[in-house]
């Protein structure tokens, strides 16, 4: 019997719950900033120039990387700049972006998708539409959906992740409550693409309204809606699969290898839009929450600034701490003059507080029981701090999903997960360097071997030639002798006949 | 983002609160000496810790206020006899803080339990002072006179209970003639047991080490008594004599020097229990907890390495 459980994790209630989860349509922004660098893969190349007029949904940057998706204008207007701007990334670095000034008309480019009767389309057409529409995982990972789907050939189960990855975020909850029909249709499209026999929509048991509205629209026997106990990290793909199917994806493996495909519920709705209407992904729902305002869920165009939607709330005018992403895995940010991108699921606006000062680790091991992966964070911390890459790998650092459960429970307020992401980067670098060294060594060794082999071959060849020459000479000698003998015989014959004649 | 649970300073304080009951019982039987030793110990701990932090160029106030030095001092002070001369606890605490903790890098970096390191140091250096306990309740003036060497304490003291038992056993006296159920020791142990249960209930310590520790004591004592029931203490007496409960709930559970993995904690606790009984039975010293804990502290890296929990997907 399945108990829908995985080890570790923490039960955390939504810190700022609201009575009724609505979706507010944000007004059209006056300008948008669209970064060309996506979560994974190479930077897209702009296919518009400054001053060009663009329509909503028009492709403004393309990439040849099959892994990536094109970038679409999210409003109609004029391209005002293509330059480096601050993007929402934990590095705090600038990256090339296309800025568009709105003309206020929001004119859409006209495209046609498969239409409501999508069953006659083949899977590749649909996957193409999904790629062309720029669909990526909207849960926060930003993994391109078409890449995941084109790998899913032998898939038995499709999992739709509606667990809302972190406490406080409500955007998926809002989407399931208000777009249940599109979600269910999206699941049907995904069933068609993957060929899976069944689909499970996973939803946490504190989202009653969302559960009810999905139930109401679901008339497909192949789709089931499964409630899970509310526990943080249940949104992590591998843990969700473990909880739902009792399948443990091996370390370093992919869900697809075990015949499972996972898609976020918001991505599923975006896939519906992409396949039915070939409507590109130009907006998303963002939760704005925190103790400095009353939380809201806003549907907003991509590229609008954080400030644009924070201004829609009743935010107080004290000093604030800002954070993008969830309260656990999110990143603290200094400015709200940054564009909303596809993975911006939540913005926290909190009244400024004193940060906790970290104390020494007392090895209390509160962190191990909450780790969903079963790591020993306290030992990893020791090794990460001393930059002992070998030991870190020994203690399975690379399996860490950086969920921050350990940091959350640490009585010494140590930001463990920061140490881990640093050590992970270090491990990757070292592994890459080791790889390079290995390649160089192999190449050197092969060269040595080749030179040695050439030398030997040449020596053998010489020896063989010598031998052949010798043999030839010996043969020639024999032949000469033979000829001499023959001549001698002939001479003897001639002599004889002469004598006879004489 | 951090949980609203206890922080490190609060954890240290909770452990100190949990000691109050056992210390009170101890006070009832031995009098003011107990309190004087604790005050002496804590004061010297704070002074020594401040000095060494200053030498190391660290923030003094932050480290002092974490309560760990005070906790070490209290644990050591209640382990030594209530009428030991004042310099015993001062030297012991100084050794514990300097050599047991700060020289390794301060809180969290010490491989040995500092309090037990201090105790072992004292026991080896001053065996007489470390094994002479008061036999009656001492008033504040009596106790302070004894502790500060103003009064000869011969008439007020006797050997420790376990020492007494051992001497009598070695003389060939029958166990039944001895007043084995030393009332004071039993009550003090119950006091610390209740304090330990409080810590368990507040989830400040995990159950693994105390349970395995007590189990180790019982199993080893039973094994020994199978071979020689006349000459050795029965298991139930091991549980209520000496520092058993203090050791099980407050000393072996020191997170810094103990094993951290769930399986490792069971092994660690169990082997301490086993060693305690072996040292009590065959060793030269009456009490074995300090040595058992220190010996097992050494094995912690090994235990931790071989008891890593299963990693997801591996």
C-alpha cells in the first residue's frame, strides 16, 4: 500500500495564507525587458533591431541550440534597446536583454495551432508547437518542456506536479482553481504525446478548492487526481515520483529512464495554449506575498518589472527585504527593478529585519532527519567549509537538491545550503579539470604509444626488408649459380658438339 | 529562512534547566557544597573562556553567551565531590575549557567531551580529593569552610558508594550484608533521569544514545553476573549508582563529541555502557563513565563513516 511518503522534509504551513485565491490581471506594462540567456543552454541571438516594431508573440530572438526555446515579445511596441541589464539570477550579474516600449495596443501575431480537435495531430507536430511557443518548466527549474517530452518514448505514467513547490507560493493553486479545464485538456494533450496509459495530477491536501475544481472538470478515466500530505519538498520531481509510484529514480538517472514523465501544472496549461492555438508563453502567474502586504496572485506579462506588480498590492511604505522564488530555495535580492521571467513564481516583500548571525555547528544532527535525500548535512558542511572536494563527493554532495530544509532547522542558523551550492560548483570545476587532465594524459600516453609503435613497426619493416633482401640475394645467388651451371652445361654441350663435329 | 525552533543558545540553556532537578536532589543529600562547586566552576569557566577568546582574538560576548562553557563547568562541578577543595574544580574547568575545547577551535570543534576530559584529568591527578564525598548534609558555613580548606573534613566524609562496594567485595564480604541501596545515589539518579526525560520530550536530545547506553550497562552487567554473581554488582544497581543517569542523558549525549548518525548513535551509546561496566568492575577507578566516554569519543569519526544513512537513489 502506498503511503504517499518520502523520508525527510518538513511540514511548513503557508506563512501568509489568504482567504480566497484569485488571479488578478496586471495592467499592460509600459515597457518590458526580456533576457536572452535562459536557464540552460546558450544565449539566444536577437532577430530584431533597435527601432523595429514588434507584435505580441512575435519571435525576437532565436537559438540554434535544440535544447532551447525562442524568445517572444510579450507586448506589442518598439524595440528600444538591446543591451546588458540586471537579470533575476542569484549571481546578480548583468546579461544581454531586449527592451520593448509598449504602444498600448497589445496587437498579437496571428498563428494557428492544432485547434480544439487535437487528436489528429502527430506527436512531433505538437512538440514543435511546444518548442516554438517557448514553454519551459514553470515550477522554478525552467527546464525546456519539449526536451523532456521528446525523450519520453516508453513512458507508462505521466505525473502532473500541482504540489506547489514551496510554502507561501500560491500561483499553481490559483491556476488550478481558475483554469482547471485548460489543465485537464493539457493533460490529455500530454497523454497523447507521451503515449502514457495514465496520468496522475498530484496536489497537496491543503488545496481543497483546487482539488474540487480539477475533479469537476476531469471526465477522463485515464487521469486521476491524487491528494498528498502537505510537506515541503514534495514538489521535487524524484521525491514526488517516489511518493506516488514508490519508484526510486537512481542517483544521476532521469525520470524518463524509469518510464515516468513529470510536468508542472502551469506548464501543462501553457502547453494547452501552445498546442491548441500556438499561443506563445508571454505571461505567467506570480504570487506576491510577505508580511509587508496582503498577498495576491497576479497574471503578468513576462519582462515587466517586479515593481510593476508589487505596486498592485497594498504594500506598506517601510523598508523592505525582497526575495524572489520561495522562502526556502529563493534568492534574496536588493532591487525590484528586474524583469519577471518564466521561472519567477513568487516575490516576497517582508519588513526589514535583522539577519541571524550564524554560530558554530554543534553537530546536533537536526539536519539529517529533515534531508529528503538522506544526506548528512552536518558532515558535508565540515567538508564543504574546508573545500575537501573528495570527501564531499564521498558523502554524496552531488545528490543534494538544495531544498534548504537543513538550513531551515539549523539551531545555529548556518546557511548550510549556500556552502553546498558553493562546494557543488567546486566539485564540478574540479571534475571538469580532472576530465581535461585525463584527456591530456590519455592523449600524451597515446602519442607515446604511437611513437613507440611507429618505431617498432619501422624496425619490423626494416627487419623484414632486410630479410627479404637477404633471401632475394640468396635466391639471386642460387639463380646465378643455376645460370652459371646452365651456361657451363651449354658450353660443355657446345664444346662436346664441336668436338664431335671435329 | 530559519525555523522558529530553539537556537543553539536556547538549547544549551534548556540542558542547564534540565539539570536543576538532579542538582536539587544532590543538594538535599550533600548540602551547600554542591552549589558552591557549581558557582566556582561556572565563574572560572567564564573567566578562562573570556581570557582565551581574547588571546585568540575572537568575539568574547557572543561566545560566552552561548552557554556552552557554563554547561561544561556545571557538568564537571556536579561530577566532583561536593567537598573537594576549591582549586580542584578551578583546575578541572580550566583544563576542560583550554585543552578540551578552545585549543581545538572552540565550540563545535572539540573531539572529546570537555567536561569528561577535565574529570579524567582531575581523577588521575588528585585521586584522593576526587573520591571523598560528604556523608551528611553540610550547611553553607560548613561547606565553605571545607571547600576553602579552613576546616579538617575527616569527620564529614567517606569514600564514594561505588568505591565502598568495590572495597568490600574485594575483601570477600558478602554483598547482602552491605547497605547496597545507597539512598542518596538512587535519588540523585532519578533526578537526572527525569531531567533527561524532559530533554527527550523537548526533542533536544535523541533517544538513541541514552537508550543504547542503559542497554549496554544492563547487558554487560548481566553477562558478568552470569559468570560471577557473588563478586559483582547486579545490573539494577549499576543503573542507580554513580553517575549513570547523568552520563546517559547529559554527558554521552553531548552532540559535539558524540556520533551523529542514527545507527552510529546506537553503537556509540551501547559501547559506552559496556565500557562503563567493564571499568567499574575490573578497573582501578570506581567510576568509569569519563573514561568510557573519552574512549568512545575517539571512535566517533570511524563510527560516523561506516554508519552513513542510505542516500536517495543509491
